C-alpha cells in the first residue's frame, strides 16, 4: 500500500528474519531505539519490553532521557531472551537499531551487529540549533550528509522510512514512532495482534485508532519495500538534502496550543517572535528568522513547527 508522501527508500530488500524465535533458542535479542527528545523513543521501548515480557521472555531495559529535554538525544536498550544478565547492549551487538531521527541513526550505527544487524530509520532530520554555523538564513549546517544509499555499505540490512511524512498523512505527526514500531514488528516474530494489544496499553485512548493505523502502515511499508524495486525518491532526497541548500524558514503556529508562556519569545536568538493582542505567539520579523528551530524545540506545548526542507515546504504549501 502506498500513501501520498509515503515514499520508499529501502537500502536493502532482503526479507527480515524472525529473530524473536532465535532469541528463544540462544542469545538475548538486542534492540536499540534512538532519537531525540519529544519523539516517543521511550514509548517504543516500553511497548516492545512489555510485549516481550508477555511472551515469556526475561526482559531488561535501560534508557537515558529527560536531562536533555526536547531536542536532546534519547536512547533505550531493550534486551530479551531466556536469560538476560545486563541491561545494556555493547557496541557491535545490537540485532536491530530503530532510529527516529536520521543523524541519530547514523551516530549509533557502530552498535549494530556488522554482519546481521537490521537498521530501521526515519528519514526525519532534526537539525539542532548548534548545527547552524552562523545565524544567516540559508547558512551551512553541520549535519550528516550521508544518503540512504551510502548507508547501505555499512549495514547488513537497512530501511530508510519517511515515517514522519506517513504520520502526517494520517493526520498526526506524533504517531511516526508507531509507524516505526510497525516496521520493527516485521523483524520479530511476535503475532501482529499481540503487538497491537501492547501498543494500546501505551497510547492515549482517544488516539488508539490512528496509532493502530500507523502500526499497520509501517508493517505494510516494509512488506512493499521487500518486493519493490529500490527507488531513491523523496525520502532519500529529504535525508540527503544538501546541508547548505538555501531555504526560507516557515513557522507553523497552532494558536490553540499556545499557552502564552513567552519562552520562545524570550529565547529566540533573533528576537523575531512576539505575543500578539490575544497573547498568542506570532512571527513579527520573518526576515530575521534563521530557522534555528530553538522555538520549536523549547515550546513545551508543541505550538510551533519550523519548516526548513524545501521539498516538504513546497508540498505543505501546495496542499494549503
Ligand atoms: S513557547 Fe510555545 S506556548 Fe510558550 S509562548 Fe511560545 S508558542 Fe506559546
Ligand atoms: S523564530 Fe524560531 S526558528 Fe526563527 S530564529 Fe527565532 S527561535 Fe529560531
């Protein structure tokens, strides 16, 4: 099944292996989940840990999160098997690496088993403010330039998924992590119904339907990627967008979510935001905005999104 915007860029098309069965027989299964704050890394790891436990495995989970707030690195190790002694996965020992952000995925590649490891990565790029080399619009960024095709040389099996775009098409960007759970589910031989049952324990009740849809979309994406001819489409282009590509930052503000806390106004390095008469934030001086994303990362209410990607921006504007 292909949805608008759900472009495919699988860097390998061999079938995924039923690795949970292997874990039952021998060594613990090691799944490393990484991303940045606010993406739902911990939810993915908790759902997996809960599912593995319900299937009779001993499970150990460790995580680092919270200190960095939104935008900082978050990672979680999940290990399960007949017996698990340590909660952390040594370098080169992860059977599966699930990354919710492109550069984070590349950063953790040394943890993947070189010969058999499976890499599942959202092509979403979250460029941290400190990656801006100067504060002019269109300035070069210090951000990974590797393309999915280049990553292929470094992994036994890999999938670059435009999960965020797929989630946006479903009407809820926050379910991108569940699209990746759907992809992950095809690498472990737990029944799909059990995955869905585990998922519903960890998502808000009112979002169960969209989360299940996202999960099934991730599963079907992998199935399709395994059988289709590799294509380097928009997802790859998005991941590989030249770091110095010119862009015009565009702020998407959701007024109903803005609580007038003033954080973004005070911390915007260019002082280009203000609260309007209704005490809702607005971009007062767009020409000064560098697209540093600080406002998006710091807003506790997710009221601001900064669009930098020219392709994504064009699409959003075409829909409007
Ligand atoms: S940080 Fe978020 S909630 Fe606070 S003023 Fe800015 S947009 Fe509104
Ligand atoms: S408005 Fe946001 S993205 Fe633009 S310069 Fe200010 S903090 Fe950075």
